[in-house]
C-alpha cells in the first residue's frame, strides 16, 4: 500500500508520551519497501532492563518471532529493532540470516550481546528482507535516538494503519510512583492468539522478568486476545514488555503480590487501550463493536461465544449496513460450538433487549435499536441463561474498504 489511506473515522489522538527513564527511541526511512517512507525503528534500553513477551501461535511464524522467543530466555533487553514493509516470514535460511545480522548490528552499537536485542518485522510475507538496508541505516538512526522519540516510533511501525497508536498510565508499587506507556501497530490480519501485530510497552519500574511475564500473559488474555478485525491471525504477532528499572521499587517476587495490584490494573488498562486502538483502525472500519456474553457455562465458553459473534461476516456486514438484524447474532451463537439453548437465549443491542428466553419480547420497538445502529459504537449483549460465565470481545464492521485495501496490498 504505497498510497496513504484515509484516517479511520474511529481514530483517537496520539497521547502525550513524555520521556520515560531508561529508554530512547528513533525512526528513519531505510527504503525497505517504499522510498521516502519511515520504516525502521530502534530503541535502546538502560543496562539491566528486564523483558517479557507473548507471541503469535501461528504455525508459520516469522523469523523475528523465533529470534525473540529464544532471546526471551535471558530475560534482559538492551535494544529493539523493528522494520515495516517486509514481515521476514516464509523466507527460509535467508530470514534466519537477516535476524542474525541485524541483531549483531544493533548489539555492536549498544555494546551488548546479540541475545539482548529484540527484533520485529511487519509487512509482506514471502519476500526476502533486504537486511543490508537495515544494517546501513542503523548507525545513523542510533546516533539520533531520543527520549522524545515515541511518536516517531509509533508512526515508523505502521503498515496499513491510518493513525499511530499509544497509551500511558501511572501507578504505584508500594511508595514508588511509576509510569507505563506503549505503542502498537495493527489494522488487518487481526485475530490475535496472542497479541496484535506488534505492541511495545515500557515501564520505569524495577521488576523481575518472571513477574513481568506473568503480568503480561494475564493482561493479554483480557485485551489483545479479546479482539478481532478479520479472524486472521498474523505470522508476526508479538507484544513485548520492558522494565527499565530506573525507579526503585519494593522487592517483588510474585505477580500475585498485593503491592502490585495498582501496577497490574494500570498495565491491563494500557494493553486494552492499545488493543482497542487496533480495532478502531481495522481496515475499512466505520463502526466499533463491543460484545458482552453472560450466562455461559464458564468464562472461557462465554469468551468463545463472544468471539464467534465478533468474527461473523454476517454480523459485521449487518453492522456496516446499520441493519438491526439480531437474527445473525443468534446464528453466531449457535455456530460457536459452545453450550447454548435457544429457549434460554436472550439478545440485546444498544441497551434494548430484543429477545428473551428464546422469543421476541412482546411489543418490541425496533426504533431505539435502529437509532443505536447509526452510531459508531455498537453494543451487543447476549445472555445464554445457562450458568454464570461471562466474557467479552471487541471488533469492527466489515465494509468494502477492507476488500479495497487487501485486494491491492502488495501493489
């Protein structure tokens, strides 16, 4: 997609991401796919920075995903290198060699081990990454890294995204005041199982890698793994969480430590905000949908029902056309494979219950539902009436814009 896409009508302004102690960002145009387009991002972290990560469960992952999974064993990060325009996926030995070379390039600049460099790539699958362009661009980019480089980095990792995505929260750990802020990219090929396409979150707190990993894994389940744009899971998905250790905190050895409660809630909020920004930038999206399911046999079952509704092309096109066709919601519940009973099923849209216990409510007035469908934020509620399980999912509508973007993605 060489031409700039119009900004999503659901876009949100980029937040004020101020300097965070222990990290510097930068971005440049390396000519990886398009001339003159910012497509290479680098970050340097303070010595001692700890890291956690979650990755795609695709059986065809990109070479950077393999690299990061291996590097994560050390729990320490000193640098991050991200390129857009080429996913470095399905490129065989060449993909592995590219990660080796670019990790070594960054390690020489930062003066660390290559295993302390984390890599990510996003873009076209099946084309060999021109990694020498990255090698040539890194020294100049490293020399321009800045504490104020967050916004440039958020723009540099975009592909079909129409706006940069960021989030920030403050929290306390004991008496220590810390900050958490992050950036993300993603617009299509979004049905995370794990993460969105790419997300990078940094905190100045001092926390060990195992604690970070537990917090990130838990938070991901409640955020990125509850979102979908098109039901397709990327080969390149990853979310990385870095703790620079620049703010002294009480010694924490468990993610269940009560002293972490405020920090965990703030991290969850950052992850969810980033995930929802990706949904808001769904390719061709004009409306955002929030699906809440109650009365399931378990929370896991409720989530699967919610995702079945969120992934239904018929539900998504009905929303795009502002058609209050609640029967498509019933269809999606029935096809989910989860326990359901038509005679206990209730469906509501926009705060108006349409059907209860398997039948339309007497004197149901469609007018408020029709009015709700004309908005940009669509709420769908389903009560299965079986037990106490609850779950939710977020998605966007499906318009012709999605076809336009993906029908010409490589050209």
